[in-house]
């Protein structure tokens, strides 16, 4: 009996919320039809968003930990060093290609592929 009453109460609250939402949507559509400028329309949209977000809890913003382990720092340093080394290699290759002949470019490509 209690479960049935709880289910009916929940269903009634869902129906009431749906009716309220339908009424608000109808009012908003009428107001949108009467809006004369894009600014008025945007103000209506903002008001609707604000009212729909009013009942929601704010999203928690995850705060990153200020403490990082030595392992994390070492891993980050290794990633940065690798990225810098690869960037310097790309810059050097771009400079070399500017003045290279097609045969020299092919040799550079082959050397790069064989080193991987």
C-alpha cells in the first residue's frame, strides 16, 4: 500500500511538473512571437535558461591537487623534454629541406623512417 501511494505521489509530481513546463513553454512562445528585436528574444532565452537552472544544484568544479608526486613531475619533465627534442628536429628538418634536392629529400625521408 505504501509503495503504491509513493508511486502515485511521484506520478502526480511528474505530471504537475510537465504541466508547469508546458505552460511556461506556451508563455515563452507567445512572448517570442511578440519580441520585436533580437535583443528582446535573447533576453527571453536568458530568462528561460535562468529559470530552468534555478532548481538545479551547481556543478562541482574539480579542484586539482596542488601536491604532485615526484613520479608525476619526472614523467611530466620527460614528456616536455621529448616534445622539445622532436620540435627541434622538425625545425632542423624544415630548414634542411628548403635547400635540398629531391634526391637529398628522399634520403632524409629514408633515414627518418629507418630510425623508427
